C-alpha cells in the first residue's frame, strides 16, 4: 500500500512539474517570438496584408498573435501530457489516457493547418497586391478592372488555402471540393472576360491607329484607281 501511495505521489508530482515547465516555456517562447517579430520587421510586413490589418484592428500585432498562438499550443500540450501522466497513477484515471492521447495525436495536425492557413493567406494578399501594382493603369476604367481581377484571384487562392488547411487538420472538405468544381468554371469565365477587358485597354489606341491606317490606305488605293480609270 505504501508503494502504491509513493507511485501515486510521484506521478502527481511529475504531472505538476510538466504543467509548470510548460507554463514557463510557453511564456519564454511568447516573449522571444515578440522580440523576433519586432526586430525582423515582421510586424511592419503584416500591416501591409489584409490579415495583418484585421489583427491590428483586433488589437494584436503579428508578434502578439504568433506568440499567443505558440504559447497556448505549448500550454495545451503540457496540460494533456500531464493528464496522460496522471492516467498511470490509478486505474480510476485510466479514462484520461485515451482522451489525452487523442488530443496529443491531433495537435500536430491542428498546428500544421493553422500555420498553412496563416502563411497562405499572407502570401495570397502579397500576390494579389503585387498583381494589382505590376500592371500600369492610367485610367479609372483599367484600374477598376485590375482591382476586380486581383480580388477574384485573391478569392480563389483564399478558397484553396482554406481547403488545404482544413484537409491538413483532418476536417472533411468533400462539400468544399464539390462546391469548388462549379465555382472554378464560373470564376474562370469571369476572369477570362475581365482579363480580356484589361488587355483591351492598352491595345485600344494601337488598334484604332492600325484600323485608321488601313482605312486610309484602302481609300488612297481607290482614289488612284479612280484617277487611272479616268
């Protein structure tokens, strides 16, 4: 009996130590991420994206959000590792084993999905904004078309990133794939028309001059034929 109590005591002590270590490590990692984010300019880069601006409106910088996310991942891992340790202390606590094991097994998928989601959304914002700036537009008509194409492109990539992230998180995305098939055709047609309209803007003036030149040349030929016949 004394041996049982001793094992129980050391098991509980180990669980408490795991939670304390997890808390300390989580806090230190949060502080480190905030400092790295500030010194490397990640906060400034985040402000240029839609995701970053949304976080700022919520009162978080890039460092605050990433630090908070990583800290809580460490907290959750420490708590369930402690519960897993406690499950060995007594047969009455064996139910903690399956729950803790399931959470700890799923946690890497959750973290991977969130990382893909954050990085993917940031890259989508950057690509979309770069597309809008890379094409010279001298009038409001062309700029409006560029904005439409850029936003449509952003929407498609958002959809792809979210679908991939959910798949990594082991979420059933069958309905999203079905919806994406119809959406892809509609967006492809819309983008084709919009891109055609965008390309028509710089080609409009050269095409007009070409047609006028061809019309003038044909008119001159007809005049020469009329003079020769006379």
